C-alpha cells in the first residue's frame, strides 16, 4: 500500500476508487479510438487487395471524360491563393500556379493577400505585375481588415468569381507547390460527375527529414492522407476538404452556404455542409501536391491548436443540421459519434489523460492495476499499423508516439477551448513556413535557423510529473517497463518544454540524407554521378546524384517537381490511351504537357539553385 495511505485513511480509499473508475473509462475510450483506427486500416487493406485482384481503383467509380479539343470551349477555372504575411513562400506559389497548364483565356489567378507586412505586399505585387505583363489573367485582392480570416478573404473572392462565370476554383495555401498538370488531373472528374462538389489531392512533404518534429508530423499526416482520406472516399463516407490542394465546383460552394468563419476550420465546415446537402467528393490518391511541414515548434503548436479546436466548435454548431438532414441514420451516427466524438475529441483525452496522467498516477497507487493488453499490446498494434504508411515508418514509430503524447497538452486544451467556446477558440494564426530557400529580403543568411528562447510551462510541468513517477517506479523495483516508458516520455516533455525540438535546437537537426527525384533531362542531372535506374511500368529513367548544399531540402524538391513534367513528354516514357481508345489520367497529363500551356516557365526559377548559401547536406537523386 502507498505509504501515505494510513495518514489519509478514507480519503485514500476514495482516491483509489475514483482512479480505478477513471482508468476503466480511459481504457474504454482507448478501445474505441483503437478500434476506429484498425477498422480504417482494414478497409484500406480491402480496397488495396480489390484493386490488386481486379485492377479497379476507387477513382474508377467516377467518369473521367475527354476535355474539349478547342481550348476556347474549356470550362473557366480560377485559382485562389489566400495568404497572410508569408514572405518566404508568396512568390513561389504564384509562380507555380501561373505555370499550371490550362488555356490562358480560360484561367484566372486570384491572389487573396491580407498581408500587413510591407515587404510581403511588395513581393506579391511584383509577381502579379510580372505575370500580368506576360499575358496571364491575374489579380491581387486586398481587404482593409481581416474579418473572417482566410474564410472571409475567400468568400469575397468567390463572390467575384461567381459573377464572372467561373465554374471551378482550385485552392492552394502559400506553402504548396502544385505540378503544372494538376488541373488536367482533377477538373475532368468534376466535368464528368455533376454530383461531385470537390476533389482533394494527396499531400506530400518537402522536408520530413528536417528534424524529429517534422518526421513525427509526416507519420501522422501520411496515415491521414493515405488511409483515412482514401478509405472514407472509397467507402462513400464523409471526408473533409483539407483546405488546400483541391478543386471546388463553384455551384457547390454557393448552394452549401459559401465560406463561413464561424470556426477556425472553414474547410471542414464547408465540406460538411456540402456533404449534408448531398454533394459527393473524390479523394485522388494518385494526384499529389508538395507542401512544407512546420519546423518551428511554436508554429506547429498554433497549427495543431487550430486543427484541434475547430472541429470541436463545428461539432457543437453543426450537430443540429446533421440530425435534420436527409442522410441515412447510419451516416448521421458515424458523423456525430465516430468522426467528431471519437476521432476529433476522445483521441486527445486518451493521449494525455490516459497515457500521460492516469498511467503515472498508478505508479504511486499499486492498488490500481492496468491491463497489459490495453497499455501495451493494443497501442503497439495501432502504432505500427499507423507508421506503416510512411516509408521506414517503423523506425520512427516510438518517436511518433512520444511526440504525439507530448503534444497532448496543446490538443487537450484546444478541445476544452472549443467545448467552452472560449475567446481563444476564434484565434486564427497563420502557420509560419520558412519557404523553399528562406531567402527573404533582410534575412540573415544563417544556414540553420536559430531556435527561439521560449519555454512552455505546461510541458515542463508534465515533464516533472512523469519523471517523478518514472523514478518512483524504478526505485520501487516494480513495473520497470512502465517506469522506463515514463522516464523517456518525461524526457520528451522536457525537450518540448525547453523548445529543444525547434528548428536548430538540440533535437532540431536533420535526421539523414534525403533522396530527391529529378528527371534525367533536368538541368544538372546529366553531369551527375550515379547509376541510371528505370522505373518499372513507365520506362522513365532516373539517376542518383549529389546536390549542392542547400539551406532547405524543399528548394530542390519544389524545383524538381516543376521540371519532372518535361520527362513525360521529352523523356523515355510514353503515355498512351487505354485499350478502348479513351483517355486515362496519365494520358491526359501527358497531353497537358504538350499543349494548352500558360506562358513559359520562369526563366530564373532554376537559377535559384545557384545562389544558395552552404547548409546541412542533402542528397539529390535524379529521376
């Protein structure tokens, strides 16, 4: 018995009873969360096996019609670029979107710049003017206030687009880098399926190896994209638009009530209202879009608070509409209890409440016994299957769990903020990204960003609590495995509290050399050292090479992706129609590269490689 039990008498007995009841409730919630995740993974396996045996992919359920031969008959497409003080990436996204392949007279780029930073505003204006002089229809809209934040800006821009007769609108955040053929891979699904309201592409990441923090993010987001979004789309369940790297039907936005700023997840809000009104959605696993993971711990905290708090707000605001809709009862229950209740709420109580609060308390209370299957076997199974969606993810599976638990203080407080609808629930902070080269005007030119000197009290408090519990268990000689876990988790909390996971911090260095794919005919690839490799099924030739030392990996990847398009036309690969003569997504992509292009690529884009300052090494692989 705990040494102080005799002193507290009946109070200790009450404490044990409450702790026992809390543990049982936490185990139940943990089982719900684990079951939901394992069911999703089982669905994923089913769809993949079906595709392997029959050749039928989920996207084959939807029509993919030919686009008109006459460019003047193409549907009018707009591209919205919402941004706010994103100096490092604002010009790169404008370049990428202006290089999208689509008939120039049927394409409009709408930059929604709410920036208050004069340098950022000037950078945006310079790019808009440059592309406008080259014949592209591009405009920059600025507001006198930030009312509604991103949703407010997009709503004002959308009102103009609808009046001008645009049928579809693609949305990209400033740190994304779409390939030139993006519209040709997505618009036909909207053209051929009038019931489809939006199409979402899959995110891929430019800097997962930048630090342990970005690697943990990659594991989490790969599961979300490759498993959750994929299976929910394939099964016809609700999946939310991810806020960027997708295309909307303007009529869907209009009939669903338009962009709304009542929560901090305007993307989920709009996609939920569209789903309730009967619109369908498609997730395209084979269409990807590069983006940058936040390497700053402070920026990551702000992002996760918004992503966690927003769904809780939406849960309370939209439940009535869900119940009143014409959705089948099973879909209503799935939305309210599984999507919101389990995935968006219970998950965070389990992470911090169970593994980081109740488990340490049991070390001081030997009367409360934790079931091994709930504490070890089930979490290990869930963790390994989650990490399986990331190449070599099993190597980082322990890291992923420890970091996810350490983020529990931010996420659980965000849940509470959302439930109580506190003032901070309306806080919308743009996630700071350093950009592909971080060559912002006025930058110091340091090769590795300096970590901030912030300290985080909540994480430090949990660190002390868990280290004390782990030390107590180790000294008591009981449950040594659990004591070791608590000591390691406490150390991770300490690293978070001291901001050691920030870019440039103690745990903020690069993990290993990255492999970046560059077409064989890309500038610099011909002079590279390495062996040629041929990709099975496409005939494309790849070459491994060493790249110049760059400050950030995403510089190489961003430019590589822009140039890989040429390999589909001038390289050794071929994209041909299917056996029945109809066009496939791959053949359409090849056609996109041959014609209907917007003004030629930026002359100085590849030149950006030559003026980088030395920094941590990365490896470039020519493909």
